[in-house]
């Protein structure tokens, strides 16, 4: 299988417990995928009774509905041969489409990398108003939400990180950090120099003017001719996270693999064997290189899986914890994320690299991020402050949309949504009888190039959640403009569902 299809194509099957045609269609789909497409296809079943928001977002009005790459391919009761024909045709065209978006991904990654490079090397802000760093809590909210919602995500994040390592400017940074990498040609010694470069890459590089703020420090704790263990303290994706029961730093693991592959010229796989998310004080990665192809098994080297009774409730609690910490660290800046001197921020390009590869590889990640943002908007912290404010200002609850947007705008600087140190400029725009939100220099996406995808699903979901609790009406927020789509600002349209 080509490099760029190592992540399976996602098939969404919408069904419900009382749908009479669903069990038969599901049975056929699982039979077909299981027998001939198991490596290239992954089936995610969505129960529309339990997840009405996802069905709404995809405008699913008939059951069962099968979607591939965000497009409906089959609806209703269909026979086995029809299902087989359509699935094969769609899966193949989806593979071809991926070959094409692969180039877009590479270009976007390069652009984002170049941005980080300019910003870091020239010490010039790409984002003059809000600055080039985002809060690590925002990154963790997104990673934990994705990991919580979907089984494919760890693998997706690893592949994303690997592509960033292979095609980003990280290799150049590494050679700048350790020039010996470029001059050492003996395999074992070269691997050692690469490890030395990785240690510098993941350390506080303030002294040499490369403040990615990716992690506080790193060290190699064990080394062999073709394997090594690297320990990273204060890694942005996990540092200060509550106990999750699963490792969180798949993206970094992938990036280490990609960088090592390019710089050693050998195959490489990386496993995260310890993580703050699994209750350790640091994250630890096992790096293996080989001249032969090596495959990476996610279940290898992993600690025993942590089993919880109610997974979604467990993750809701974690997300709430992270959001509360983020909130606290915003209201009165303090080090709740345990990153010592480097503080609570990470360069914005790290999050953008992950989002662009995730969304271009698997569009469903957009829906996952939206769902997670919405949950946070409805149940997340800051709600009581909002309520107190409404009482103090004598608003009669529930509010109309105009009032809701005014209030939300006033509260945009409250952490969760703001992400950056400085407040982005938010305007409420009247377009006919529609109200829209326009954000200049949105923290999630500004500084990105036209990648053909919007970046701010999490933010859209969050806004939807907050509007829902203030107006007491269910709504859908759609991002119509975004830096990721080549626009100069992000714009969100709001529509009520009732
Ligand atoms: Zn970790
Ligand atoms: Zn955007």
C-alpha cells in the first residue's frame, strides 16, 4: 500500500435501533469490508438516536445512510450486489482522490512550516495582533476530544506527524541544531547524531533563538545500534493533562519517526511507551530504525489498556478538567500545565500542522472536532460566570440571538475559545436577515495558507454550544470563510434548527 493510504478510508453508516432495514445493510457492509477491504476501509457506525447532531450536520434524513468522504453513497434498503459495486467504486475513487490531496497536504504543510520558520528565525510575528503562540490547553482539548471520540484517531495523528516530519522544515531545523547530522555517514553514529538533534528539537531552545516551545526538555535514556528511548518533559500535547488512561502524543511520535527516517535514510517506527496521559511524569518514546521495512503495531509496546465503564463520561470529565485548568491559567496566569520556564504556550503552527493533515486525510475529523467543541460549549466552564453576568445586567433569559452574540463577543477572551494571548477582533455582521460572526486573526487558523479545508470546526461547535445555552434554542454554526480556505478572516453563519 502506498505511503499516503496507510490510514484507512472511513465509511460512515448511520442507523438507529428501530430502523427495520439497518441491520441487514450493516451486516452486508461488515461482511464486504471484513472480507475484502479490511485494510483500506474502516466502518464507523453512528446511531442517530444517540448522536442526532452528527446526523443533522450531514443532513441525513433516511436510514440507513452510508457515507464515504463526507458524501452520501447509499441510502435505504439495498441488495448485496449493489452495495458491493457502489462501495468498490467509491473506495477506489477515494483512494485516487487521496493521491491528489496528498500534494495539497504536502504544500500546505510546507507553507505552515515555512511560517513557523520565518516567525522563529526572524523573530517576526506572522500574526501581528494575537501573536504566534497558542495555549497548550487548547491543543490538549482538541487531541483529547479526538482520541475520545474515535478509534482511528491515534493512527491518524501518528501518520500526520510522520508526514510533517517527512515534508516539513523540521529536518532543516534539526541540521541547524546539530550540524553533525549532515556530515556523519556511518549508520550507527548518524543515528546517534539524529537523536542528539531530536533532543535539541524537543528542548527549550530559547538560547539559540528557536522557541517552538514544543517541550521543556528531552534526553536519550537508552541507546542501541538500532533503537533508542527518548524521554520528553513538558511536551505540549500532554503536559499537565489529567490521567486519561491512554497516551496522547501520537503526533509527536509520528514526527520523530518522520524526521528520523529522512535524516538517517532508514525506516523508523516510534511507540510512545509512557505518557503523562497514562499517569507518568513525562512522555517516553521507543525509536527503532531498520534497513528493512518495519511495521508499526499500535498494540505493541503499549501498556495495558485502561478500561472504563462509561468511556464517553470518562472523557467528558477529562475534557472538563483540562478546560478548567485552561480557564484558571487564563484568569490568573499560573503554571498548572507543569512546563516550568517555557510557560503554557506552544507555537501555533504545531496545531495547524495536525489539523490540516487530519482534515485532508479524513474529513470526518471535522465533524468530530465540531461535536467536541459543541459539548464543551454546552457543558464547559465559564457557564456560571456567563449566567451571573446575565443576572447582574438584568437580561431576561433566554436571550435572542443578537443579545447572545453580543454577550459571547464580550466573553471571547475567556480562554477556551480565544486560545491566544491577545484578543482577536470579532465582529457581528448583519447579512440580510442573517447574523454572522467574523473573526480576524482567529487563533486556530490565522497564519495558514489556502489548504482547501477550514480549520475551525472546534470553534464553530463551541460557538453553537454557547448560543444554544444562552438562547435555549438548538443551532448549527457553519464556517463559511477561513484562512484555511484562503480567506483573510474566519466567518461563521448561524442557523436555528427548530
Ligand atoms: Zn505523551
Ligand atoms: Zn477558520
